[in-house]
C-alpha cells in the first residue's frame, strides 16, 4: 500500500445511536434521527478521499429482535425520512446507491419500492458506490450463496474463492480494506464476514451521532499506518516489511495492538491510546488518561513480579 493511497472499500458499522439518545434522556429513535450529520460526514469524507466503495450497516437481520417501536421506526419512518430526502443530494454528488440485503414481508412495500427506486435513479453515478446493508447478515449472505451454487448444481471441484464471490448477494462488492466501527464496541456483529477477511479494523469510542470529519480522518490515519501483508512476510522472506514511507521512525509501529508506554509527543500519540479519543476534547483527554493509566499500571505490576517471588 503506497503512502497516501486511499482504501478502495470502507465499511462502517454505525453504532451508538441509542446510547447517544439515552444519555440525553431521549427515546432511542431520537439517536437515529440525530445521525444524519454523521452520515453526511462519512459520505463527504469518502468522496473527498477518492474512496470507490462505502458500505453502511443500516439494519441487520438480528435487529428484528429489538423493541417493536424501534424496529418500526428503522424499517419504515427512517428510510423515508433520510434516504428519500437525500435523493437529490446523492444524485448531485455522483453517488450511486446499491442495496445489500434481502426483501422481507415485514418491510413496508412503499419502503421497498422507494429503496429500489433510489437504486435505479442513481444507477448512472460513478463517483462513489454506497452499498446500504439493509436487512443484511453476513452469515445469511454466505448461506444464500451456497444455496445459489447448489441450485445451479455447480460442480464442487470448480468452486473457488472467485466463483463463490461472483454468486454472492452483491458480486461487484470488493473486499473491505478498512472496517470502521463507532460506539466503542470491538466486534463485527455479523457484518460482511466474507469481505472482511483481511480488513483493517478501527474501533472508535465516539458515538455515531457525534461522528464528524475529524473522526473519519483519524480512522484513515490509523489505516495508513498499518502494514498490510495479507499473510506474506514482506519484501524479504523472514524479515518484517518496512512501515509506510512517511512513518516517523522514532515512533513504534502501529499494528492494531497496544504498545508499551513510553515518551511520546502530544501530537503523536500511539494508536492504541489515540483511538480512544472521544467525541470532544474534554472527554477525549479523560478517556486517554484512563487508558494510559491502565497501561502504566499493568506495566508496573509486571515489573514488580520478579521481586515478589
């Protein structure tokens, strides 16, 4: 990966809407409504950086188990309020909407028709492909692909990774380069399991309604510091591959794992600490201090153990 090269495909788990609302004494649905600015921020960031594909996890196959009122809002009111209102903006910005998921009788027919209509309306746009994962589950995607191959009596000896991918729900969808999840949780939640085989994972503590352009840039900075080897050893066998050309040699390499505490510049925090910054400076400082103290405390305990034997 050349320095400064944008990820081709960013996938985003937009988590934290309900908690954002509850922290303010509001109904969970208010958090979903407050997420429009975050949606615009991630789409604008992807357009600005030249990203080709952006996949947004809007409603999962597991979300049907949520309270009836919230489910009704997510599959009925929310798509019409947000997507239909944003149709003109998507068209003006050259964004093509792609649907990733399955029709379901529980989804109102007018919502299904509206989604397919937006997909058709934006078909000719090429600047950014936004795939909307609506009523989507990663395991179901794999199962449906197996059913498709079986229905076609596809010879088992001819099934490869390439042929399997061509029979998935959205066969044009490339592998995910960067998976970004807000809300502080550290899991995939059954999202794009096939496509995330070698995705770089970035988890941010900011709740989705508070997500803005600086958070998007921070995630990209973390991604660009990663060393993507796809199972190989790097340029020379048996040696670690070098980091990005513009990496600071005085800083430890960022691999997605916690780094040992040490002297750092205030503007160059290790990624393990920097990724814990919250949505505001004050909350970010508090969270960073807490996380740093935990690391320092763990290192101190480890250092004392030999003397206690």
